[in-house]
C-alpha cells in the first residue's frame, strides 16, 4: 500500500478494515469514511480548515465531563440527535411521538408518589401536572415508570448549578413516579420556561458563527417505561412559546404541544389554597407495544 493519492485513498482505508470480525462496525465505518472523504472533496477542505475542525473537536472534548456533555449538544444542534430519534421511533400515529433525550437526564432521581411536589425547592411559578399512560387500545397502563425533569425559572437544570455548601438539594425539578391502576399520574412542579442550551463553549461559538440562537421553547421532559411497551423519551412543549418554530435542537413536534392553563389564586387541583396564580397541564401519553 504505497503511493496512495487523492483518488485511491478512500478505497485504501476501506480495504484496511476488511478483516474486522465485526460486520456492523465494518458497515458503519465504510460508510463513514466514504461520506467523510466525499465531504472533504466536495468542499475542497483546506489544511487550515482541517486544523480548525481538529481544534474545535478538541475543545468539545476538553469541556465535556460527567456534568457537561458538549458532544451531545453538538449532535443536537447539528440535527443528528433528532434524525437518529426519528428513524428509530417509527410508530402508529396514535402513539405519542418521541423527541431528543438531551443531556440533563439523571439516573436515580428521587422517587415520588402521585400528588407530590417534585420541584423540591426549585424556583418557579407553581404548576400542577396530570395525565394518563395508555396503550393503543386506550386502556390504562398501570405502574408505568415515569421520569420527569425540567429547568427552573432561570432556565437551569439542577445539574448545571455548581454544588456549594448549604446550597439547594442535589435533585430539584426532577423525579420518578408510577402511574396508578387507572393509568393516571399527577404531581406538582413549576412552570416550564424557554431557556438557552449551554452556549458558553465551542458549540455556542459555532451557533453564533452560524447566525443561530441557542434557545429551546419551554418544555417538560418525560421518559416512560412499562413492560411490554417501547420506552418513550419525549417532551411536552408549551403552546404559544416564541421558539416553537426555531428550537435550537429541532425537537418540536406539533403533537407534543399542550396548553399550560393559568389560574388566578384559588384552590389548586390537589386542594391546596394557592395565594398566587398557578398553572395546570394535562397530557396523556400513548405507548407503542414492544415488537416481539
Ligand atoms: C434539553 O432539553 O434539556 C436539551 C436538549 C438538547 C440540548 C440541550 C438541552
Ligand atoms: Fe430541556
């Protein structure tokens, strides 16, 4: 393998991988090499541009740690996350659509009972959320595991705040509940607000250079798991939000937009006397049966 030139390099790399015992890896890497080389040829990539890209990816790696996942942000803002979500979550139109997972899920969030306040002190206007988990036949799915997470009213998730002595609890505005025998669930939390994705790093600089904003429309994240059904990872988006048509990560689906209803001070759905305005949200989720 000598004297490889710009016309023979692609085939040379593909042939170098032919002895891999992993057929799927070969398929994926062959295609990646073909597309990567085609891209470099198409734009006539310069050495300066190549080095700029290497520096950019190095910065993405350096800023990534167990709390900040800049690679997911890069994938999200380039539409790759939504593409992978869409092509892996095809289901009947009656089912709730999936959308991006995002970087702020935490495994092992506190467990709550229906009716509990999952905000755990996070700041925001009170919001009472209720709904049902259903099958395609409209029948309730009981004991579904429901993970919920959201930002506070400043647009920050708990994991984005640096831990400080005597500071807020580790987990705020996130939790895990179970649907009741009739498929219903309900909890108290805070009003979802629009927020910018972290944009003080290389991905933020990329967005700025591209004339793009970093905002996501207000939403509440859900992950719902039940035996015999596909796991649903989705959001519910707040109707009327000004970023619904320009989500920085391309995650909005019309079917996931719902009305957060504002109420003046009075009695909340859980019977609490509210001295200030509060919101309610009602949304039902329909799960797709798992393939056998
Ligand atoms: C989120 O909704 O939490 C999120 C999704 C993608 C990138 C950043 C944040
Ligand atoms: Fe989010």
